[in-house]
């Protein structure tokens, strides 16, 4: 591409265009047809290179074509879009999208991941720390390919939870958005301890047996169904439950509980099922005189408070009472002496808030 220096024509000086000079009597430039056609063809080549059909009525095609071609090499644009309400994003708004859901719950919809959009990146980031639900949703039948171990087709939306939570997504021009990165990639459903009573960003909730809607948390419901730890609502324990049986489900409950590893085939703690509760056990003590002491003065009433089963004090068969040494007779102690002995064993411990990964 160059000025038409090789074409002798009126109004060209060394191939460059000039204005008409009425005083000197020199005419203005007349653009040669061959040069005008070559310039047009140069532009059309860029448009065609972007996979676009030329349109005489569209004066923005060259810019769109350049953007599309650049996007193939570097799909992330230096664009910052700020939102404070629900919105469908336009292709030119993709880049870093900062979303404030403090006024109300919001839904941000991604452009269709088709050939027209091509390969494009977007980072959606939440800036507020309110409890309003913030959903990033696909267009029409598109999907976000996350947690594909649960559902090969992915899911139609994700949820941003807490200030600073972000996902980096890339379109594939075939109806899908693929996660490239995110704030917290901890495995779904994982229970963790925290050192703050505040629920941190990144997709966590309290480990408190929350009742959730299946349609609002489809990936978590899929996880619960495939966990081998799904129980009925009446038999919750510390597992997932089926909720009302049709529209809801419940997360595990672990507040105030001690956790024990599942034996999973080892010959200890037989008969346990994942997520089941286990009642406390009493142990025998030694007062130094060789007496077998069960550390409770009124076992029939205290067994309920201690979480024991319904066995009668005088009937030891099947009771949740464990002896380290010899069996009964058992010497009961008065309340005044209980301070010098023990009962249900509880080691010194620290109480940390429990959290569970919800997305």
C-alpha cells in the first residue's frame, strides 16, 4: 500500500494528493481508479480476514474486523465496565466488569458465545459485600463449563459471593464459556475451618445445615446426589438431605460437633455411614482404691443429657457405656465428688467457625 507515485495523473505531486490552486491555475488531485480500487480491496481483505461479510452500509466494519483479528491472538481487551444493576453485556463491554450488587440482587448476562463474538475473555468481579444474590448468566442455550465432573454440559449461570470474588471466563465461539481462573478454586462441598466469624468471599457459606433451593444451586444439588452422603430430612445427621423432597435440599450441619474420620473399610468404628451422628460414650475411671467408677451419680437421668442411648443403668448389655478394665459392680459417687472425677471424655479443644464451599 502506498501513494500512487507510479501513476502519472493530473493533480498528483510525487504521487501525493494536492489541493486545487486557483491563483497558480493548478488543479486538485484526481484519484486514479486503480489506486481507489486497491485501497478498497486492502480494507476488504481485513474484513474478510475476520470472517465478516462486507456491507456497504456499515462504516464500522474495519474497526470490528481489527478487533476480531486481535481477539484471536489476545481475547482480553483493556476495557473496564462498571455496573450497579442487572444488564446484558455488549461485546464491546467485555474486559474487566466490576459489579456492585449493594442496591439490590442483580443478573449480569453474557453475550452469546457464537462465531460473531469469537474467542473473547471477560473477568466478572464483585465489589460489594452485601447478601444480595449476584448471578452471572449465559445467553439462551449457552453454558459455563464449570464443575463438569458433575455435569458434562456445565451450568447456565454462576454466583459471585462476597467482595472481591471473581471469575475469568473465555468464550469458544461454540456456545460455551470456559473458566480460565477464579478467586478460589477449592473443591466444591469441602468443609474448612476459619479464623474469622465473617464468611469470606470465594463461594463459601456457613456449615450450618442451610435449606437451599435446587434450581438456585444446581451444581451443589448434583454434588449432594453424587456424594453418597444424601439422607432424608428426618435422618439428617451431618450429611446432605433431600429437603422437602422436590424443590429444596439441605447442606451438612456441623456446628458444635467433633469430627471423626470415616473408617472406610478399616476395622474400627464399624457400621458407620458417612455423615452420621454418633452418641457420646462413658468411660471407667480409677479412684486409686481399685473401684470401678462410672462418673455419674444419676445415670438414668444424665444419660439423656450426655447423649447416650436408651439402655437402663442396671442393664449393661448393649449400653453405650465402655469400660477400660473390669466390668461392674459400679460405685456411684455423690454430686459433691464429681468434681474430682470425669465422665464423657471431651479433650481440650478450640472452637473455629466452620465453612463449606458452595460453588
